[in-house]
C-alpha cells in the first residue's frame, strides 16, 4: 500500500505548532484520516474551556462527531479532550482555561465521509 500524503494542519488564530512539523493530517486509501498535533496557545488571554484549534479541509471530515483524549504540557490535573465536528473543526475541551504558553498534544483517527 502507498503511504498517505501528509499535510500541515491549518491552525486557528491563537495557536501555533509547538515543534515544526508536529501538526499534520493525512488520509489513507481506505479513507481513514489521521490527525496529530502539538500546539501552543500563543495569545495573552487564556483560551476558553471549549476552543477550536484547527480546521480540516472538506474531504477530510468525519460523518459524525468523533472524540479522543489529549494532554496539556503544563500537566494540569484536569480532563482534556479533542473532538472533530462533521464540518472539520478540531476543538479541544478542557475543564479549565488554557493559559498563554500552555501546550496541548494529541491525535484523532476516524473514517472520512468521502
């Protein structure tokens, strides 16, 4: 099988890649989408408990909302999750606001609609 082509994940305003090349997505020949990210919140105002970090282009969207877990670099002992909407929005949900300079890392895998 041919390995899928990887792309840079288009990040939302207020988020930057923690390490060059650490925010990527790809789609296999079987329509399985792989998203990995290591992002840093780079605005002075803390990010809300529900915040969008990126948007996938059409063709890489799930048919239904999908969830996974992720971690924060400041090791706050709070729950944090990542989810992708049916329109490609990648969101993180944290039980506490995310301060400036805090990183979040995770991955999410799902079957695309097309």
